[in-house]
C-alpha cells in the first residue's frame, strides 16, 4: 500500500497574517483568525529543511472554518542542530501568549515530537502520528536516518530531546495514529503511551501517515473530535 500524499501539494488560501517571533527568516507563525479557541500547528517533515509549514494550509483553513484560531508555526530545520528547532517552537508558542486564551498544540510527525517536547505549562497536546520515541525511530531507520541527521548523533546521547524518556507537561496529551502508517509506524506511539499511561492513544484502523492532516480524509472527523475534547 502506498501512502496518500495528496494533501501535501493541495492548494489552499494563505494566512490572514504572518508574525515574527524572532529575527531569523524561519522564526515566524502564520495566523488564521477564528472565533474559538486557539490551536497551534507544528508541521512535520522529519525535521528536514525541505519541508515547511505551507503543506498545513489545507488543515489550517479547515480548522478556521470549524471555529478555531489557528497558528501554523515555522521553525529552523538545521541538521545536527536540534536545539534550534526546539527553542523556536517554544518561543513561537510563548509569543502566542495568554492573549490567545486556552491553547491546544497539535503536531504532526516530527512536529508531534516537537509538540510533546516544547508545549508550555498547561497546554494540551494532540500528537498526530508523532515521532514520540527517538530511540525506536532510530532503530527503525525512519526516513533513512532522520533521527541521527536531526540530532547530529545517536539518540542515546540526547535523552533530553526524547519525549518517551521525559516527564510529560501538565496538560493533557492525546496521540492519534493510523494503523497502516508506513512513515511512522503506530508502534512508535504505542511505545510512548506504554511509558506514559496518562496519555491517550487513538488508533485509526487502516489509516496512513498523512490522512491525519487531511481535511478531506475519513480520519478528519477523529482529529476534530479529539481537538475539541482537549479544548474543554
């Protein structure tokens, strides 16, 4: 079975505005203004520089239509400099600030890793097909060495960046993962929940890696449901 990647190239309207949270070109967030709670989106792409936040525009527009304020966070993606990505996501979320009200941080794939790692305080996290266990992802050789490329070293040398080995934040955590995910197998999320049983794992039977960010997919109602539950 091949993964449906159609959402990655689908056209969707751009944001209402783009705001900077730092001086670097990638230290920006795209904003879609809605009437409800705020969801901050952290994109995936195995932390590689060729993947940016633009592919989340279909998701961002659909969430705004569903009543959310949406922020799509960009961050520096520099192989071997993982702290830059983590620091950027933390800074971007802090810049959204208390004025945005209660916030859910939703990250996909590598963005799910960053959401689990960098979400502030009481913020709830929705991790969509996340790379939530770096050691297991490294053993599985996801995206041909993506973990080692990101860290610049084996994951055993950076336990401080591995969500499965860290104490979770105070907010609620839900993981959503397709059982037919070929990019990040569901066992990666299962490993995280085994280590942190206070987190919830929602498996979507037959779903792949990209459908969890695709508003036209059968998985989308599950994503909306879990987001709404975390916002309550």
